[in-house]
C-alpha cells in the first residue's frame, strides 16, 4: 500500500521490558538469556570462594560485552537464534531493489484500464446475504459487541478518524460487518479459496516467495514473480490470513500463520535503532509489511511474545523516517508515496495495539504528503504523485488513505473531491495496487459511491479468480506495478480487497451500527 519536529527518536531494544505473563501454545517467540526469560545462565558451583569469585567476575564482564537472543522452536523446527548486532555505523544500505508493490522512477505511471460498472444497488445498510438475512441484525453478536454497539458513550462525532482496529475479524461482529457493509457468501468463499492457495505455497520453514515456483508449487502455477525478498513475500502473505481472523492460536490455518511468524522472527536483526526485517535483497517495503504483520498478530491475540518483534519493527521504522516525513527504499532517503503507505499503516496498527509510537512520526507524514500534493486546478490538494506533484491514480489512492489515517477528518473538502475522483475512475481491470487502496478509501469514507464501487470491484474479483488446476483460488493481472510480485502478490492484494468489510473497523463513526470497540482487548 502505498506520519514538525525533525528529530528522529533513536530506537533501543537492548533494554528488556517486563511483560505480563500470557498463556500461549508454545514459547517459540519468547526471547530468553541462557535459561528462562530474565534468569541468569546456571553456573556450576566451584570449590573455593576465591576461584568462584574470579570465574563469576569474568562471566559478568563477558556478558556485558556480548549476548544472544534465542527463540524456542516447535519440536519439528530447529531453534531460531538471532544475533543482536549493536551497530556502530550508519544503517546499512542494500541497494535500490524494488518490491512487487511498485516500480521506481518513470515506470510507475499508472492509468486504470477498467471501466466503472454503474449498477443500481441497495443502500449499504440494507445489503445482506440472501441465504442468511439474519446476519444484518445484531441478534447474533457477541454480548460484549452488542453492548458496545448500543452504547452512546462509544459514539464519536462524524468525521473524526478513531476506528481502524481489528476487532471485526471474527465472531458475530464479522458477520454483521459483512452483511451491512456489502459482503456476500460468494465473496467469503473466494477468500477461503484464496487462503488455501496461499497455504499450499508455503515452504516447510514458513517462507513464502514471490517466485512461487521455488516452493511446493514446482512450477504448476504460471506467472511467478521475480522479486527476491522472502521477508516481504512472507509478511504480505500473512496479512490476508490475519485479515480473515486467522492467528497462530486460532483458525483453520493457524499453523501457516505460526510458521510464517517464526520465519519472520528468524530474519529480524536487532540493533541500536530497532528490529531490521530487511534482507540483503530487500528494502523498507519488507520492513513495513513484516512490522504490520507482527502488530496485527499481537493486537489480535495479546501474545506478549509477539510484542517485542512488533515494537522493535516500529522503532526501526521511526528511526528510518526521512526528516521531511516520508520513507523510501533505504533508511533516511527522501520518501515516495508507495513505501510511505506501508510504513504508516504499520505505525497506525502499532498505535492501535497499544505499542509505543511517537505521535510526531505519524504527524510528520503530513509534511511529506503536502510535498507530493498536486496544486493545480479544481482538484488541487486532492491528487498526489509518487515523489513529485505529478498526479497518478495509484499514488492518489495511497495518499488519500494516508491522509485518513494521519490527519484528515471525513468532512475535509479535499478528501471528498479525491474520493469522487477515485469513484469516477472505477475499478481497474489489471492494477490491484490501485484497486486495493481505492477500495480502502471508498469503504472507509462511505457515502453513495461505496456501494457502486463495491459491487463492481467485488464481483470482478469473484469472477476472475482461478477456478481449476493448481492455480485454483489465485489471481494474476499483468501490470507494471505487480509483475515482479507475480501471482502471489496479486492474490494477496485481491484477498485483502475482498476482506475490506471486516479487516479494519470503519475509520469514521457515523451511526450506532459502526462502533469503535476496545482497542486493547484481544479477540476471543
């Protein structure tokens, strides 16, 4: 997907934070030193007080200079050990490799080729599953959700962006949001098929790859990607599972999520500025995606073992922010809209999960967005460029969503004009990057344009999902934004687009049926 003090907070993850005990399936994510978390390495008792004193003194000095962090793996996986690297130099640069979600320079020009489908639809509040109309009521909601929906205390003024949490991903509230926001049984069946396709392309160590032919697929599916960044691919693939309510503790695909998080944890390197998820072939796209995955997994489960990884990833993002508010491929570079979008989503997710996110980091994004805002004509301030002010469809959708996350309320006139611009373009026939962000913007904005857009986008994806063979459940669209990510990238973006109804709670509260739940409470 593609926040004014200029001082960037230096991240520090060396100091251990005391965490409350949380029950969990296993302790594979839990960092510990020698034995259990917080306990010293056991020492053999030696005869003689002098010898004992000298040996303990030497051990203390050695431990002061170097130590390691390990995570206990499941019985069928080796222990994961990540070495802490206290960097004495500037953040490393791994080149200008591109992630699947964007192409750099001139090649990022985007024009939507799809034609808007203008159809007559019911008001959003009346859309129901035909064979389960009762889901549009609140009769089957969880008791906690029902009480919150009925509470005047949680109603927020129209236009204030206070939502965006993950509480709607499971249970009765998920069904209620599906029915009232435009989902259908067919759209959920498409999501289920897509998740099965992703699960079948995960490697035994939890890794996903944009070039899916290197894994279990062995070339049975066409259209592999070319981008060589397994951290980004794995994190991106985890997001649709999390979006559907799957976690490492719950759901049909909990082992997929579990192994994916383990793989990401193995590839995070801790330094003085935070947790670096980049690989030698990767960049800050992977950082934002992996941090977002850990933030969402932590928010959904309350698993304290995941908190360290989520917070460390956030710390690195904050340290990597350019002084003018954006992010690009390497830390400190002048920003571009696409990379900035993923970093901001990770920060926002972390903030909603109760992690430490400096408000200044989110606020500074507005300065970057101002710098790429188109300033001519009636749509001045509503259209956006990549690194300059030359407006493009995909970057406009990304920037408008960033505006919604960082500062603009629903009544902002420039937001309204931007939404109308996206609605007039209609869904693209082959650019899932544009489609995903535009769907997010129109869904959270609501209004008359949303049901029209939703029917066109939803039904297009259902109709174009592969139905037979090894590709069944996947999507592929040939487009310059997505070719390097291949079939895996397109499938992930299509799934998150179909999950829009419940993946995040609506940002703007307009009625009693759209409520902000307790952001800190884990899902049942």
